[in-house]
C-alpha cells in the first residue's frame, strides 16, 4: 500500500519536531539522533509505533506503512554503520552554523 501524502498541517506539525530534518508531501527525513534512539528502543523490544509516539511524533500522521518502514530503513543504516557517521556530520554542521 502506498504512503498517503501529508497535508500542509501535518507537514507543519512534523517540522516542529526536533527529530525531523525536512518533510515534503511524501517524504520525512529524520535526524540521526532520532534513528539512534529509535533503534535503541527497538532493540529493547518496543514496538515501532510506540517508539515514534514516545519521541514526540504523532504515529497517526506517519501512518503504519511509514512506521513499519522505519524499522527496515534504520536497520539497514545501522548495519552499514551510517547512523553514527550521520550524528557526527549533523553535529559538525550545527556547530559550523552556530559560528556563522
């Protein structure tokens, strides 16, 4: 089943999360910190929908298809070692932006 498109209000709500880097009508880009926390909680046996909600993202906005896809997508990034690298890159970028 295809993911539904986000409304303007849903995109605004998602953008207000500290864990969302960007959102378009069809895609959400989560921060490396979100991915790290999501994977940590998933590894403890928590359900993806519960984790998303705990991290302050409305699971009803994302929908079950996106939430379930997070598990696979983040799992693949963890296996490749990308999550730690992304956290470091985001911290460096944030530090540089603060100096400008």
